[in-house]
DNA sequence: CTGAAAGCGCTTACAG
DNA sequence: CTGAAAGCGCTTACAG
C-alpha cells in the first residue's frame, strides 16, 4: 500500500481473510470454493474501500496469459487499418481481450522491432498487416497465434483479406452493366504485391467475359501516397490518347486518387462522358464531386474473421490446427462517378 | 524451457553460471559487477544458442516499470491522432519506451474503461486526448504521469495543444493581407469545447484589429462528421444572403468540409470571387479543387512536447512538479482557396 | 569477480 | 467453506 499501490494482501488484511480468498472471490472461482456470503461481502467491501485493482502484470506472470492481443499495422494513417483497429477493439473487448496496436509505417525493420516488442510483452496473439515478411518468423518460433491480414504472404500463415480476383470481376461486370466498353486502368508498378496482380487478373478476365476491352494501362510508382510522378504519368497518357476510354479503373485507392487529380488538371469532368471506378474505398471518394464509385473492403467482416481465427488458435493451442485462409467479398459503394450511360 | 519458452535460468544452466550473472550481463549492470570476459562470452553464447528473450512481464513485476506508455485517443480515424501516434511512437522508441494506443471513439464510457485497462496493465505514463473527463480522476489517483492533448480540460492537467486564439488571429491577418473584408464564419454549436470559442475570439479580435467585419455566422451541430443538417444550414444561409461575403472561415475541419460541399451544391466556385479558409487541416483539403488553404496543427511538435512533459513527470516522479501548459503555434498550409484579390 | 536469496503481486493445486 | 505455500521469471541488495 506504500506509494499508492493497493495490493491484494492489503485487501486481505483489511478483510481479515487470506489472500487466496480474495483472489478467488474476485475471480469468482466458485467451482470448488463456495465462500460464505459474509466472506464475499467482507472482501468486496475491502476492495471498494481501498479502491483495489488487480495488477495484470502479476497475474500475467502467474497465468502465462496477458489477455493482450497485438495488432501490427503497416500504416496507421490508412483509414482501412484504423477502422479495422476500431472494430477489433470492440469485438475483443467482449471476450476480455485488450488490443494494443503499433505502426510500422511500411518499414520492415520497424516491423521486426515491433513484433519482437509485442512478443516480449507477452501478447496472447498477433494480427499483422505485413510489409514484407521480416520478423514473422519470430512469431512462428514463439508459438504465438498469428493471423495475417490485407496482404497474403507466400508462407502459409492464417490469412484473411479481400477476394481480389472477385473485386476485379465485379468491377468488370458493373462496367458492362452500365454500358462502358473501352476501359483504361491505372495500377501500381509492383511485382511484390500479388494482391494487385489478382485484381488486374480478375478485371481482365471479367472484361473479356463481358465483351469489353482493356484499351490502355498505365503503371505508377508503388509508393503509398499520391505523388507528382504518378500524376504526370496519367496526365501524359491522357494527353497522348486520341480518344479517351469510356471509363478508367483505379486498381487501388491511391491509383483512383491520382486519376481524379489528373482529370481535374486536364479540366475533364468524370461521371458524364468519362466513368471512374476504383477498388478500395477512401475518404475523399465521397467528398469529391462527383463522388467516386468503388468496390471496397468489408472492414468489419475482416475484423471479425481475423479475431475468430485468432481465437481458434488460442483455444486449440495446438499449433497443429492447419492454417486457414478466409477471403471476404468486396462490397459496392455506388456513388456518382459511374452512371449508366 | 518446456513449451518453447526459454527462461533466464535455462540460459544460466547452459552457461554454467548463476541466474543473477545472466541478468547482470544482459543489463550491463557493470558499475559494481565487472564480470570476466570469459563469463560474459559464455552468457552471450548461451543466449544466442537458446534464442533467449527476457520476459518483460516478469521484469515489470520486479522493477515496477513496464516501459509502456499509453495513448488514449478520442478518434483513431482522425488523421491528426494517427499522425500523432506515429510521431510519438518514433520519439518514444529512442528512449526505450513502447507506445500502446487505444481508441475511445468519443465515448466517455469507453474512455474510462480504456484508462482503467491501461492503468491495470501498468503503463508508466499516459497521453490522452479526452472526450469529457470521465476516468481522468483514476489517473490522478494512481499517480501515473499524465498529459492531456488537443482539448484542454478545466482541471489543471499538464496540457499541450494548439494556440487557438493565435490561430484565429492568423486567419484574420491573412484575410486582410489578401484583401478580403466581409467575412462569414461557420462553427460548431458547442458550449463545452472552449477550443472553439478561443478560435472565434481570436478571429473576431483579429478581424477588428484589421478593420474587417464579421458579416455573418452560422452554427452547425457539433457532431464529428459532415452531415446533412450542417449542410442545409449553410446552404440556407447562403441562399438567404443577398450578397455573399468575401470569404468564409471554417472554425474546424468539419466546418470547412461542410462549407465546400455546400458551395458545390450551389455551384459556387471558391477561390475566385469567394475565398475559403479553415482552421485545422484535413486530407481532402489538398485533394479538392481548388485546394483549401488552412492553418493547421504542427503535429510533430505536439508529439514532442507531449513526450517531453511526460518524461519530465516520470523522471521527477514527485507529483509535486506543477502542471504545465504548452501552446504550440499553428502553421499555414497555403493552397488555392484564398488567393490575393 | 560471482552467487544465494528475497521478493515483486498474483493464482492454484493441496490440505483440512 | 477457508488457508498456507509454492512458483511464474525476473532484479537487486547483501555477502564473500
């Protein structure tokens, strides 16, 4: 009780019972221990009077569980991840888990540091949106449950993320349904990210099935944010083409952002003669006029599935249960940039 | 060593030394303990071979310090806070601290829960952007160092945030310098948030000093996001006025967002005959065309100052050191919506 | 230069 | 129905 910290033995002393009694009353371990109402009351009163809160670090040391689940995010500034964290936090809370998050900012070294840190702090499980695979092996060795989100890694970790092929197909179908035929696409120039390739593949085969054509494609640097260079590339392409496509598809939200800023620079209005549609939602999509139609990720679903997978691993504790992959269906956010023509 | 967890005594055994030796070698406590090179080498080798990582929960229990600093944010989806977390994370890392963040989503009850949780987990300090004062008393009672950011609370906690009066003044000065005279303002209708009042006060006195006039003011609901009702209010005001003001000021980023969407609805183009300027930056501000000029918060500065204040409290450990308030200067993001006329 | 021992604050068999 | 004791994995006086 010195220096403000009330401990369990302070409570025991005050209640005139053994410390183990306090512990059991507080944890309602009543299977084998039916304490008298009087004892329970004494303990509760002492707890209240003293304002006792158990030390989770002591408890963790004893039980080996911290009830802490870690989320290692690649980009805390991306609304996808912050919304994800928000939902995870809510869901986990119901199961008595607390979420702690850290941000690698797409830096693999930082990712490893943070993973090591989370492990050292004894998290009971980890959800990571990877930037490369550095540090992931640490988790494997430690036997701490792991689920990877957003970007699948070639190693077979449990994974939940968007069905990217389907997203591409859905875009193709919508394009056809709204009578767009000649399609342009903007995509990041990255071999690493299979996600992107899948989206493109889905789009291509979808387009073919629908009898549409991919009239051009421009690649932009795979940096996270909209940049001058990307901008240039698109503007140049647009200037060079004699006739514009019916619609332009952004493979990622950054691509779509670049598309609209390029169009603005050229004083082209989208949503009338020129359709725009993107994969992945973003804040500005609904703010910009005309607002942008996109297929997005069902973030809450992803959060739920991730937690479910993690919880299963925690409960089964045998690492023997095989890794699962959950692909979730994209959802349409139909706005103004792709009207029926 | 059973079940994958390598402990310090495993290392000691393998190195053939006492566990205390391992501890001291690892922590380089060499003031009084000059171990022989041979011993040090033995220990390090054992550590490597075994892949030992110290248990921070055990260490915390022993030392009473977790080296964990908590950030309780009111809105993880707000880029201001996520950027803040990003910078904090970086700065703290250099001092051996790890940041854990949680999100109250502007829910006071959740705020209290999260504060209790962070405290139970033994964080060494807390940075909170409050939604009301619920739970803050818990921190005070616990003697854990605290610094409040963003919104000052009437209780005298250490605080770092924007100099809001100055922000208002800076806007007034810029308006004058760019030859705008008749000014409209949009502001949230909230008595609670003194921040807002300060901004308005700064603007008003600034405007007076500069010989400009506040020609009208519209209040919108104090909800966090842009909404239909706010939109209506502004549109109606605009329709009713015979002649528009020279420029409209958004007191918060949400206000500014509402201003531009209202203007869009009325097919009014800002940045030409009608200036727009806001307090507080936001993502769309640079995406929308014409882009929006704002005075924003120097987020990194705020992160640095917050950490400095926290660290001081941690080091001095005497709660006797008085609460400090740090007000940081706003910074201009000059874009296209407020050209010189 | 190195070790033996106590203790941080809990939980949980084991006993009665 | 209740208690005494061991132990989770560390650090740190204390001793030598």
